[in-house]
C-alpha cells in the first residue's frame, strides 16, 4: 500500500468536514485546533465545508467531495485532518475520483464516521490512512490537546521511522458532560481516570497482519460495495461510538451485539489474524464486561489473539493507527506494536 510523505514543520495541514457540520456551532474548537497546529509550526488551510452546517451534513455531498479532491491535489497540503465524524461520509464516495487520489498520497486522519473514507481509500486508492484524532474532539481541546494524543500523532505522521510499540495511556476520559455549545469547555477541564487495566487480553496469542477497521457500526455500511477492502487475514480494529439517542451515552449493547453478529454472519470474524477492540465509550463496569463477553461469543471457534482497551476512537486520549500498515499482537509480551512507518521520507 502507498504511504504518504511525512509531515514537516512548515507544511500545510488542511481541515475538512466530510460529514457533520458541528464545526459551525463549535467554531471556538475549530479555531483552537487551528491555533494548536500553528503553535507547532504548521500552516492551516480550512476548507469551505468546515464553515457550513446543513440539516444532515456540513454541506452537499458534491461540495464535501470537492473539498476532499482539492485538499489531496493541493501540492502544499501534506496532511488532511477531519473536523469530526457524523453520519454521512458515505455520500461522498460516488463523487470522488479515486484514480486521482491514488496519485496524490496525503496524510488523511479522522475517526468514527470517517471509517467510511478510510475503507474506501484503502480499497480504491491503495492508500495508508490514519485512524486518529479529529480537529474538534482532540486538537480543539482546551486548554491544550492531551499530550498522549499529540505525541502519538506526530510520532506516526511526522517521522519515517518504524512507529513501534503502542503503550497504553496512563489516564483516560470518556466524560462528555462539558457543553461545547455554551463554550463551557473553554474554562472546564474534563476529569481523567487512571488506566489501571491497560491492555486486557481476552484471548492470548501472537499474530502479525495488516491493520484495517474503525468504528464498529460504520464498518457495516460498505459490505457488498467496491469501497470495502478485503478483511481476510487482517488484524481488525473496532471501537464503539456514542449512542444515537445521546452523545454522552454509550452505544447500546443491543446494537453492539447486532453489529458483531453481522460480522460473524458474513464471515469476517472467522477469517482474521487478530482483533483489537478499543476502550468502550461511556460504559459502566458491567457494560464493559458485557462487551467483552459479546466479543468472545461472536469470535467463538477461532484461536487468534483478542486485545481489549486500546486507545482509539471515542474515548481520550487516542493513538494514531496507520490503517493498511502492519501490526503485531503478542499477549505473552503484553505488546501491541506498529511494525512499519506510517509515512515515507
């Protein structure tokens, strides 16, 4: 797979809104993300979709696709960071020319609904992309982004060295009680909890393979289309989002069970080399245990390693995961590693 050139100080970082238009009512976080990158020596280019907020998406699929195409083709843009996720990234795909995108490998980073874009770029353009922080959720944090998140991001996209071991964070948070829309986040800091558990091996073993995946329910959107890469023999990354009913509540156990059941029914879970499960968002201890039980239930009859509690997705901090890159899982060494560089010199 094609890896993009690494990010260098002085390069242009583009902000785009492939789905939600929440950057409009949360404009202070968009500006905070911009200030952060500028403070690190980068130039920020904010594309028009970031300034629009339609009923379902930031703007029309055609306008969002235009932003993506222009950002990839702009020779000055070396990284594209999505503002946030949403529900409608899939609408862009028919409007993108993947043959052109394949000739302009560029760092592309985001999570949640952006899973759709990651999968399509891998299937149609053979590009390594990055499941990692977004502008509003991570880089727009007050008073500053979490150090674990930023260290992991630049280690993965600004260096052509092998990324190596991904260590669990020492603290974490899934608190969403501080209201962005009243700008309470500008003066209140989210409470953090100690990450005493670290990595939890639901099934022991060792495996190496290509990392693919993303947000659990979004994965299901592309099966049966040309935009879905083969998941056979990959190490699959999955993580759960917030509830559709409330942004500060976790994905329901019923829905998690359904999604995992679909992945078993279509044969995905039977043909992996390993499974990486992100720390559950906004779950009680009992719900976390139930999620782990569901994972083991739906992967029954397999022998590959399964690790729970990695830093990705809807809890913070997050690592930056090169989708399409090679990872190793080793329960005996309690080790999760990225075995190659995410970018090239």
